[in-house]
């Protein structure tokens, strides 16, 4: 038996153990329902309570609160939509004179749209490209420098738009 077969077999055993634990847990909940002297009016609510979920009334209250927050979020987004910039450009440099451009489309804040320009630019070519983009967008304010960073860590989404996590400190590591 190869090592990949052994790894797959172990993964299957682990999945089966988790499944059996889940079956055992549900069996205990159903036995508790069966042994209940005063039968609850709703078996579903009893099971939800035993599983640690909210009651039906709490769930409806949470749904209503979520709906209210979504309406509020949409209102705030609509209010500021005209002031959002449509594109965010990030310039990357490899330290050897090669520049690359990453465009982040912000037209729809609920989606993350990245497009990487695979062209390798020189410093002068990159400067000319940015100058052209600035000129074409002068009516809406043109390009503005936002920040210097040393890399993108990732993107995270909260209630609406995505947020970019950046590395703002540069550390040199000894090899």
C-alpha cells in the first residue's frame, strides 16, 4: 500500500469518526425527547434548544434585526456611492527595475474584481501609464497617491465592501 493510500485511508477513518460522533449526539437528543415526561409542544424547538440554537422567536427577532441592518447598510452605500472611486491601481516593483500594475475595480463594492496587467514595465513606462490614466480621469479627480506598502496580505469582507490588508512595514531577513 502506497503512502497516498494510507493517507486517504486515515482521512476516511477520521471522517467516519466525526460522522459517528454526530450520529451519537443526535441520538442522545432524540432519546432525551423520547424520555421527556412533559412532551414539548414543538419537537423542533426542543431539538433546537438541545443543539444550542436560538428559539423560533429569537430567530425571527434576529432576522428582523438583520433586515433592518441591511436596509441601513444599503442607504449608507447609496449615499456614498457617487463619491467612491471606480478603480484602485497598485504598482508593484521587484527591485530589479520591473514594474507591474494591479487594477482593483471598485464599481461594485460587494464584489472583489482584480485584474493583473502581465506587462512588465520599466520605471519610465510605468510613470507614463500612470500619467495617461491620470489625464483620462482628470474630470473625476484623477489619480491620487494613497499609501506606500510592501505587499498585499489579503482581502477581507465585512458587512459590504472588501478591505485590503497591506504590509506597511518592511523587514529584512537574514539568510
